[in-house]
């Protein structure tokens, strides 16, 4: 039986996509207020689970069930190009799912439960009969929840020994999950042709290029305004000011992006999204300072 090269397996698992959930997990760790020196092993396992395992699993699952669409949009990907022969894409998706569950079992009930939820969303996003990605509203919501909110909450929970994070942390996790819905829309601009042919109703297909571009921008911006308001209410004006500055920089780039969304989605994602996630960490440090004051 032909086996794929290790470099092809790595390409299938897309390490570049691991950063968002790893970063969100780190934000949850910071927001918990628990000293990192007390829980290094938990942090290491959590980062491993969030990125190289659960997120990588989602990429393998997506590429397997999207192989026909990718043959139109991106024929050089491992599966449609033939570099990932036979059913190896499916074998890797299943194997990485099981490996993720084994590692998650070392993180207690919260860590294991979060991993199960993330993996269920990963399979539901791509695999029939559910295949959430066939509707951009549902699919992007699942990704945003898994990549940002679930990872943040898990980081905060495992640092607290399995206790449910407080309402402030949950609120920020939810807001940034909603904002990530817009980030997911940016990824859809590169696949419009194949999505139309294969009946995938991404937001650029449903709303048109201009409508989807404006939707992505507002969906990213409005939750951040909510974050700013909460930070002010919680007595953290300097943190709020920092997030507002990051949002202002994003707004300037958004105006540039909506002028030619199809051409500019990728560069906007490369420069605008880091500003979004920087605000996540600023917000996490705001919560950390509140927890420190309370203790």
C-alpha cells in the first residue's frame, strides 16, 4: 500500500491553522489569574490538544470530505493532487481523533469534555449528513466557537482545577467567538467558484462578494465594541483604550478590504486578524488584573 510522505501528512494537518485555538487557550490561561508556574504540565498538554491535535484533526476531516470541492478550488492540496493516496486522509482524520481523546483524558473532566465537543464540531462541520459548512452562517459559527470560545474557556477551566470560569471570562469568550465568525468568512473568498458549483452556501455565495465583505467586517467589529464596553464597566479603562486602538487600526484596514474583497481577503486576514487576537490577550490580562486584586 502506498503511504504518504511525512511532509504531505504535515501539509494535510496545516500547522499554520493551529495558532488561533492555541492562542485562545493561552488567553484563557492568562484570564484565570492562576500562576503559570503552578500548572506548566496542564498548560503544555492544553496547547498540544488545542492546536496539533484537535485543530489538526479538523483540518484532516475537512480536507477528506472536501476533496471534490478542492479538486476545483485548490487541486494541489494533498488529497486531490494524489499525494495523499487512497483513503489515507480518512485514516489520519480518525487516528488524530482518537489520539486527541487519549491526550484529553489527562486534563480532567473539563479538558476531556471540551475535546469531545471540539471534535464533534469538527466532524459535524465537514462530514455528512450534518455538514455545517454547507451554510456559511452555521459553519462559521461552529468554527468561531471551537477555535476561540471553547479553547478560551478550556484554558481558564483547567487552570482553575476544573472549576467553571466566572461570568466575565465566559462573556469575553463568547464575544470573541462571535467576532471569529467574521474571520471565518474571510477564508471563504478564495473558494467561491468551487462552492457555487458544489452547492456550498458560504456567505460570499449567499450574500455576494460585497455583502459578505461588509458582513465579515461588522461581525468582527461589533463584538469588540462589546468587549470595550465591558472593560470600561469593569474598571479597566486602559485595557479598553488599548482594545479600542487595535479596533481603530482594523477599521482602517476594513475600509481598504471592502474595496476589492476577493483580491484583498488574504492580505487583510494576514494583517488585520493579528490585531483582533492581540485584543483578546489584552482583555485576558484585564481579567487577570481583576482576579489578582480580588485575591
